[in-house]
C-alpha cells in the first residue's frame, strides 16, 4: 500500500466514485491522498485519521506526513489541463 496517493479527476470522472476511492485508499493504509480537480481548481485532501479538507484556487500545495517538505506547483497543472475543460 502506498503511503501517499495523487489522483487527477478527468472531465469524464464522476465525483462520487472518486471520493469513495480516496476513502478506500486511506482506509487501507495510505496516510495521505490528494484528489486534484482541474475543472474547479480544487484539491481535496484525505488523511488516514479521517480528516478531509477542500482547498481552492491554490498556486502551490505543501506536502505533509509522508511527503513532508514536498511542494506541488499547481499552476502548470491548471494550465496544462485547462485545454481539456
């Protein structure tokens, strides 16, 4: 089981199955899971303790737990995926 998971929502993905998938990851032992939603410029953060958080309009996302010290620059993500939305 990975300790950290990143999933990017495509324009054809429905939200409910992705939310269930994120919960399955953390219930199965992942310490941290990020669901990136390019359409809404949002990142949903799921933690192994059951805490979930939605952040919007970020330029960067700082890692925690198993990826402490990692920073994801979201601007290229938003820009490169914008052509699909």
